[in-house]
């Protein structure tokens, strides 16, 4: 069958998403899904929108959703772009803004979709190493570049930059587009959105998959200068004019409007992260300072792959990356209290040399 593939298809090395296993009594802590669930108002809005009007096309400009997001972030609706998850928004940004003569820069340890997009869109890129503490050093980006993309907090490390550090990055690269990917920002980092007003080269990308618990709805968005948003819209309308269905738009609006639920939900996840950090530290793990809904940790006496495999035998799934520099780390999603208990108990058994139950 592959003889019918294009040369581009043959050359692609696609992104590998987190595993979605089917196991009995599984504790699934590998894909950074929110353990709490969406606002009840979201479910009610989706049910209300599931009507005869589904025979009609959705609003291609998602006007109501963009208006709600603009009010929430104190920008204008024309500064907001929405798409089918932040991955699609990022793809449009790569095509619209990040391909230039000089290379695109991003961290060497980061979201692994970035090099995939570079290959898909034929974008030259260079990776900038994190420092020994697994942090992004803004000074290391003082090199020739056509554009920059940095997740904040970074993934998979969870380590965040301050807004002041991002401002420095922007000021040092006034002629290059800079994308800040804020998929996890609501769990403890500072958003760069207030910098948009004074930096026309800044695009901030967010998602409703994590802090709004809508991973199954697929809603992402970007905020930036009107000219940047117009570039994304030109690419979107050359690819898919109707990326967000009516149900997704209705649910997303309800999620943004339920601020009390959002704040309570994120507070619970942050408290769970604190408890997870403490439990891992008590068991001898080195844990990076995470501002996300996951932690990145390693044990000095155990290989990451062996720990991940031992946890799997106990029906606990975490994410392991075999990449250089991070092969001994595990990325562990903050789950419910019961899931955290299961994880920590399993790790205690593993570290104590107890066999997994058959």
C-alpha cells in the first residue's frame, strides 16, 4: 500500500500520543487528563445544543466563543483565534508564522510535536538545550533565529518561566514571531497574555483540554496581535473553514463562563500535585518544580523504563520518554486522591522489592 504514498508521507515521523490502554482497575496517569471532569454547566450546554440545528453548519468564525474568550482575557474578539484543539492551532501557527529563512528555535526537551510540525511544513529548526536544572534560559536564545516557540510551563518537565522572563525574550527578539504555548499555564504559571498589547510579535496559545477538563471536546485558541490572528485565519480558511462544531462551541462558552467551577477545579489539582510531590520525595525521588498538572521525577537508584514497566504490571500507567537526558524520568499526571494513593503504594512496593500480584 505504501507505494501510493507521497514522498512527504514517506519522510514523516508522526507524533506518538500517550497510550490509551484498556486494563481492569487501571490508574491512568500518562496523558495529563483532568481527573475532576468538566463543569456541569458544560454538559447542560452541550445537551441543549444537541438539537435539530445540528443539520446546519456551525459558525465558521465561532463569534460567540471568541467574544467570551476576549472578555475573559481582556482583549478584543479580533485578537482571538479558535481551533480544533491547541494542536491544530499550533499547526496553523507553524504554517502561518514560524517558517522563515533563519531557523525556528525551541528547547531540546519539549513538546515532541514541534519537530513533527517542522518536518511536515519543511521548517528549519534548532534546539536550545535546557540548563542542568532542566530550565529554559532566555539568554541562550540570543542567536540568529527566524522565530521562537516555547511552552510555558514546559512539557514534559513542568518547569515555568516568569512573565518577566518572557518579556525579556520578546524584547530581545522584536523582529521575530514568538509563540508561547500555555497548555498548562492555569496550574501555576503566569500567562503571557498581558504582554500581547505591547508586543505585536507575541502569540499565546491555550487549550481547554487541561484546566477546563475538555480534552474530548477539542477546543484550543490563540491570542495575539490582529495581524497574527489574520495570518492564522488565512491558513485555517485554506484548510478547514469549520474546525469547531456547534457542540464544542456551546460547551466551551459554558466552561469559560463558569469561573467559580474553574477556580475550584484548578485549586484541587494544585493541591493534588503538592501531595504527589511530597509522596514522591518521601520515597527518594528527585522531583522538578512543576507548575503543570503533572510532575517530572526520577529515582537515583532506578532506571525510568524499569520503574514504568514495574508500575504497569501493577496497572498504573505513567509516561516514560526514552530520549537522551530524560530517560530516567517519569512524567506522572496529577490524578484523584485515590489514584495518587495507588501510585505511591505501588512505588513503595517496587522500591521495597515486592513482586506484583499475579
